[in-house]
């Protein structure tokens, strides 16, 4: 049932993007993603989701909970209200869907073309494998990613609010702090782009050194297949493609996809860690930010056919792997 529902949601995503109609998004796609999440939650819990369900009734105050208190104590609070694990997860699903939709609205405000589904970022992300793994398994990371992405979308319009939500995301999942260099390069300070690039690279290198040191004490086990190298290859391929597109004008590349160069720097360092799980999961978070920048770029494409092809490319390239690879497909069976 989940597999069929996912395929239908993906098809509806294609229809929504091709139509470029906000009413199709509001009346067809948004209700469908809510219905899909109901199907997901009622199909049983897998792996980490079972742990989250058990933690709803926990009463401990160990440092493990305190350093990510926003997520853990919210989980307990919602269970206190609903007294049902599935109801809690569905309510929290509504929260991340709403925040992702608000993120899409913020992104659409600077679109060069009106009424072109500039707020369709939610369509591309909802079935993408980084978000899919989030609502199927790594739930804390999903919330940290969505809330930090919302913060990212507020950088130019509401600086203080952006800082607040970024801090909130860190206390949902501490690894969100690694996203800080991406914020620096995307005008978190009103500095010239040369200075932002320089500061972002310095901070990225500092984080790599910190994680290299911290990996000595990390208890996470290797996943067996180092997917971080796959992510690095994807980021490098995107970098080369856009560098050629912008005729090797580096500053234009930074302005259009500000997160890309920082992500590549971070992934180069993180892929050398002994525990590939760290770099794999951070790679998924980085992909979401890259998709945000790429969809923002699509809002500057004036020709309908080029814009649609580009958005469909983003949707399908990052959603179809869910159906292909066994590590993701098992959640749908």
C-alpha cells in the first residue's frame, strides 16, 4: 500500500509541476501528501521510528535528551496530549509539512516570473530520498533539516527570526550546527561576497577538523557502504555542470547556488571520517539545501519549457532512487 501511495504521490508531483498551477498544488498535491503520511503511519513503524515511539513515554533527563531537548521534550509533550504514538507522529508530520510549505512560500517571494509555481519546492522535496528517509526513519534529522531550511529561507527577509529557528534546529539535532557555513555564504552578514566565501571556507575547515577529532569518540558504526563518496560525486558533478553553464564565472556560481562550494568543502573532509554514517547523514542534509538553491535558480528561468524540464529533473532524479535502492524500498513494502 505504501509503495503504491508513494508512486501516486510522485505522479501527482509531476502533474503539479507541469501544470504550474497553485490550485493544483493546494487542492490536489497538499491533501495527497497528508493522506500519504496517514498511510505511512498506519502501515507500521520501522527501525528508528520504533525507538521514537518508545521514547514518548520516557521520563529520563539524561544529557542525551537535554542537548536535543526541543525534539525529545516536544515528543513527550505531544504524547501527553494525544496518548497515542500514531496520533503524535501524524501531528508532528503536519508540523514539518506546514513548515516546509512556509519555506516554499518564502522562496517564491523573489521569483522573476509570477504564477509559475515558484512555491513548488515542497513538491520536489516531499518525495526526495533525503526527506523520505527522514519521515520513514531518521525523524530527528528531518525536523532539524526542515527547520534549518526554513531559517535559511528567512535570511534576507527576517534576520533575527532566521537565527531563532536555526538555533531551534540545533536543539532538535545537534549536527545542524554543521550547516552554519552555508548560512555565512548566503549573506548572513552584510559583507561582500569575497569575505563571505572566505569566512565560510574557514568555518568549514574548522568543522571538519572538529569532526575528525570527535569521530574518535563516536559510537556510530559504519553502514558498510560509504555513500558519502556518492554524495560527494553528485555535488562535484553539479559544481562542474554549473561552472560550465556560468562560463567559469565563480562569483555567478556562488550567487546562484551559494551552498554548493561549501557543501563540497565539507563533504571532502567528512568523507575521510572513520564512521561513514556521519558523513552520509550530513550529506542528506546538504542535498536538501542544494535542492533549495537549485529550485530558487529555477524561479529565474523565464522560458516555460526550460523551467519545467529543470524542475522535473530535480523531482525525478532525487525521488526515483527511493524506488530503486533496497535500503529505501524496504520502507515501502
